[in-house]
């Protein structure tokens, strides 16, 4: 049976509630933040472990390690929650590919959940017992946690990669015509792609460290020597990290299926140039620029990567006749309005309140008293939430009554 | 090309994918209900601390918050997507149906969820480090945002059971799907339950408190909230079962209540006695008792609840238009959806399913057993294990270990073909496919080594092919 026709039949029969391009843009956009926190989490975990092993050589390592343990812990929470959105939007427009790939490696998809729970708990134990000072004999927790985080990354990579190889699905599901419904194998791993994406953890945490040094410049309890130490480390990681990533990217660039012609695609080469550009930028400008600016550059690289992933997917699926623009559309305006109103209204005010509060409180040594802006934002956040809930119930009750008692 | 959009099948022997989903679901329900409930308990406690100038209560919040962070936000935030993964591999068309109906609702829930995760860190780490008024605003906004996630997910979960009337099938509107008949009842159950579970977690933390006055004050504050929440949840449950469809009522009375009724009543009585005792004699609340009761109530209370909720949907997984076995059961004009049962009845799964190996598309003497097994797995394994004695409603036991293929075929061509069993899907297949399933099930019930027989028959078929 032709897999291209099958994929089109496997699309959800309900169609899409908005134009597919909207979901595509949201999928790309939200993945940028997800992968940024993946890199921060892995990079912070790496620095924390390295710092732990070197804590006797230099006291700054101990302090930085303690900070990075916390950063990794919070980042894993954020990467999970931020990963929900791209996962959701992927399932909207690439449901046949995503579900087929998951079913074919189902045991691993489920294993992902449990290994992630174990990894996070181990990291939390590492964090919990390393308050204020690094204690001996705990590093095993961190190493196992980091190894499991990397394994989870590999599982996610495999599920994504298998999804764009529909021509192989039947061979994996029924090799030589004999069915295997166990879902117990990871069928296709593109190691160079996986290594490239994981390698970005080093330069991204490098950029984070440069911003970290800048953020705490205002606080007296962060001595200039310590901040300089963090910044220097950040610069080294950024320079070396982007350099290694550029080499790996080159390997990936020549590893695409020859049928796709992706090797000649300008965006791929633009990413390569951007990676090299970041190496030189980190070397030359990091000391002159504001500490947050390099982070913006890193976000730019990740944005290009997010778009590149989507172009790769499009090109791999093109020969099978799968195009998201051919998905049937049944526009559902009320729920579209609900999302965007919630994103802008609630995400903007409540999220804005939390982030501003955290930002300002973090820069304050000792007790923090809210500024007028934060105070107003807090009041506004509660007001918006209350209004949202009242509107939700009023609207819902009207529909509910109309459907069950009037119509 | 004539094809139905079915996916490959993941088969988990004995427990099926249903239990995999159930196990992750129970962990998630306990964790997420704790998270939302605790958010409100935080807000109440902190308001009390603020109004009564009782900063010692803030220490309890800090302690409780740390536990909450580890338990709810680590476990809950991972098992949330975990349920997604589980239903993706167990019922890909089911979850696809939900996502394509509710993507914007889910996306809105994600906004709340993101805010919530940032909020929980802010709440715990800024406690005592910022002014009390601002922290109180933070805590209340966190509680409201947490409840927001519940408001949004409950509409989707209750639609899984059914929309409640014909409107949605005609309009296809998310409004009609989301604010379905049992939405408010379901929301009530979950809101009450979240207060109970959060109270149980709160008592666990309070039981470790060494300062007796603080311990008593916290327990006396929490216990009545848990009791009230439990009472409200039970009332809403009684209302809820008035809002469910006929097939669910049938399933409830025929299969579920006989198994779970006494366990549920026992959990309710035990929880009420425990919370009343804690309220009355808070100083005697010990940590082993608190942990034991938490485990008892969350396992023996939530597992039956999740099993009942999942089983009551049978034979559907979504909105009474997607069968558990992933086949679209009916037309939904509002979404231009056409039912697939008749098409499959005419042409057969072997011809229409995209993931059938070519050598099994035509039934022969040398592959009948294998085809029968394959078809039984596709059509039945979402709800039934295929192994005799297995815990997931295993088919051999359901068929009373019948060894006569004709008798099994008679059931398949009778009640099942005509959809006469209210909690079973209408499975109407061509005669040859029915015979293959019956042949396979009879062989299993006869205690034959089906795996070995299939291997032998496959070898024989290859031999014949080579000879020809």
C-alpha cells in the first residue's frame, strides 16, 4: 500500500480548526524556547558537575556549581512545560508522522516518561543535599541524572527522525513481513544531528554565563572576581562550543538524504555561517557588549535551527505527497479567540508579573519590596485571572443551558 | 486508493495499553490534583498568616511548598505529557481526534501551565524574601492560574465520554464539545477531590512538624477543608452519574460497581474517619499514619475512579464517534466526518488497513491463524488482553474458554456485528475475517501453542512459495 496515500488518510478526520500555517509558525516559534531550556539544562548540569569535581582547585567553582545545580533544576521544569506547546502543534499538522513514529517505538516513548522522572528526582536529590556547600559522595546522582537526560534527548530525537522516514515504517513494523507490535526498538538514529543539537548546550550555557555575570553586577555579594570568572568561562564555552557545533553541523549538512537536495539549501549554510559568526563574536565583542546581547545572538541561531528542522521535515515528506497546506480546515473562531486572548491577556499580565518580580527580587540583595510597577502588575494579574474565570463560567453556562435546556 | 487512516498497533501482553495509560494516569491525577489543591491551601494559609500576623505558618508553607515542588511539579508536569504519550501510542486516532477538536483549548491550558510552573518557583523561593502583600498576590494568582488548568482540561476529558446531545455532531463547534452535559459535574468532582488530596499531602507534611501548637493549628485548618472537599466531590459524583450516556450506565451497573463499589465506599469512610480524627486530635497525627492514609486513599481511591472513568466510555474513546479500536463509528456532519464501520464491513480490515503485511492481506490455510491473531489484536486489544487469565478483560475468559470456532464466530456475527452489546463497538467484518478471528481464539482456548504454530505455518508458506 502506498505510504503517501496512507499518510494522507491517517490525518485526523476532524480537520484543522485554523489554517495550517498558523500551527506551523506556532510550532517553530515555541520550539525555540523549548530547545533553549534543553540546552541551558544540559549545559548547566555539565558545568555543575565539572565545578563539583574542581571545587578544591578554586572556590569560584564551588559557588558556580551550586548556582548551576539550581539553574539545571529550574530549566528542566521549564523545558518540560515549554515542550508541551511544540508537541501539541506538531500533533496538529504532522499527526500521522508523529503517532506512527511513537507507536513503532512505543516502549521507548513510555520509557521516556519514567526515565525523565527518575532523572529529575536524582537531580533534585543532588540539589537538595548541596545547599550552601557542596558535599562529598553525591556526584553519582548528578552523573546518572545527566546520562538519563541525554538518553531522553536521544529518544525524542529518534521519535522525530523516524517520523520523517515514512518509507521505512512498514519495514520496521513488519520486517520480512513478520509483525513486531512490541514497540521495543529505536529504529533510526541520525547520530550527527543528535550530537550537533546536544553540542549546542556548551555555547548556550556559555552565553547564559555571560548574561549571569551581567545580571548580578548590581549585587555587592557577587564579587567582581567571581563574576569575571563566570564570564570568562562563559566566553570560553561559547567560543569553543560554537566551533565544535559548527564542525558537527557541517557533518549533518552532508548527511541528509541525497534525494532532498538539502545540502545545497541556503538556510543550512546560513546556519553554518551564523555558528562561525558566533565564534568570532564571542571572541571579539563579548567583553565590549552588554552581557545580554550575546544571548540574543544565541536565540537567533536557535531560531534558524527551528526553521531548518521544519524545512528538513518538509523536504523529507515531499516525495510522499504530504503537504500540511492540504489539510482540511474547519475554522473554529471562539476557541482561536480563547487562546490568543489567554496568551496575550493572561500570559502577558500574570507571566509578566512573575517574571518582573523574579527579575527585580533576584537583583536585590536582602529583602525586596515591590516597586509601584510590580505592585500594580500583581493587582492586575489577579484582576485578569478573576475576569477570565468569570467570563469562562458565564460563557460556558450560557452555552450549556442553550444546548441542554433551550434547544 | 481505498484506505482507512489506521495506525500500527502497540500490543502490551496481559495488561494492554489500557493499564499503561491507567498507571500513568493515576500518578498524574494524584500529583496534579495535589498541585491545584495545594495552591489554594497555600493561599488560604498565607492569607491567615497575613491577617493574624502568624509568620510561623509561612514556615509550614515553605516546607509544604518544597514537598509540592518535588512531588507535584516534577511528577505532575512529566506525567501530564506522559498521558499524552501513553494515549498517543495506545489510541493514536483517539488523541488525534481530541487534539484536532481542542487544540486551542489545550494551547490556552499551556499558557496557564507555563505561568503555573514559573509561579511555583517564584512562590517558594520568594517566600520571606519579598514583602508580604506582594507575595500574597503571587500566591493568589498562582492558585487561580492552577485552577485555570483544571477548568480547561475537564471540558476535554468530559467530552471524551460524550458531548451529551446532538448539537456538536451537527455544528462541530468547540463550544458545544467543551461545555458538554457532564462538564460541570465533572469539574465539581475534580475540584472537591483536589482539596481532599491536597489536604492529605498537607497532613503528611504537618505530621513531621515538631512544634505542637503549629502542627495543631495547621491540621485543624486543613482537615475541615479536606472533609468539605470530599463531601462536595461525592455529591457531584452522584450528580455526575445522572449525566452519563446509556452505555455508561449499563457498564457501570453490569461491570464496574460490582467490582469497585465496596472499595469506593470503604475509601470514603476511611478518609472521613481519618480527617475527622486528625481534626479532633491533631497532636496524635503521626507521620506513618499520614503517609499510610495518603497512599491508601490515593491508590485505592484514584485507581477505581480512573478505571471507572476509562471503562465507562466503552466502546468509545472520544465523543462517541471514535471507537476504542480506533475505527470511526458514525458520521459527524459538523466536521465532515464519515463513519467507517460500513466500509470496513464491506471491504474488510485486511484490504483497508495501511499497516498489514502484503502476505497477510489474503487469507490462506497457511496464514489463517496469524491473520486471526492480527485482526483480534487490531479490533480488540485496546480493551482486551488476548492471553487466558490476563488481568485486562481477557477474551478467552470472556468467551468462557470456548473451543468451538463456530460458536465464537456466531457471537462475532451476531451481537458484535449488529452492535447489540451496549459497551462493545459494532465490529462488522467480512466472513473470512470473522472466521480467521474465531479460528485463532478457538486455538488459544484449546491451549494450543499458537506462537509455534504460526511460525510453522509461516515456514510452510515460504516453502510452498519457493516450490512454486
